[in-house]
C-alpha cells in the first residue's frame, strides 16, 4: 500500500495519500477535484549503499545497523 504525493491541477494544493488499489479514485482534500498529477517522491530516489540499512559506510548489513551497531546510523 504505497503512499503517493499529488498536486491538484485545480487549486494547486499538494498532498500525500495512501492508495490501497490502483483503481481507487483519489480526490483533492482541499477542493474535492479529481484533476490531479502524481508527483515523484524524493524518498523513491536513494544515494546510499544498497546493501546496508542506513546507506552509510562502514555499516553492518540490516538488521544490525538498525541496532546502532556501527554508530553511523544515529
């Protein structure tokens, strides 16, 4: 169940919402319009090392990193 960010083309309001199904109709909470553009989320783009939980080197693989084992995950 991904959370998507939207921009309302009618009133320029930006918001995020949980979308349960692809067929679900999303409406702007400010003006109730369906005239929306889905935005690219910043968290969808990563720059860290894919094999560590926090992306910082040197870091232990997950789940040790989440336990603050490396000190870089603070």
